[in-house]
């Protein structure tokens, strides 16, 4: 995740296509997004 000029490692999880997507840190803490528009790009890990 890129936010405020910094990069963060973030995990995402969605059990079913109809569920919402949960974004968490490596420790499992929910990730907060800044207010406003959010752009999401999923990329395969190397």
C-alpha cells in the first residue's frame, strides 16, 4: 500500500466473491485507509 509517501506491506483476504475485502498488516492488524478515493491494484507476489 502506498500512503503519504510511504510504502507498506499489506495482506488482503476475501472468503467469497460476495464478501468485502479485508486488508491487514503482517501481524493481522486492520489497515486504515485515508479518507477519499481509494485505488486498488492486485499484483502477484514475486
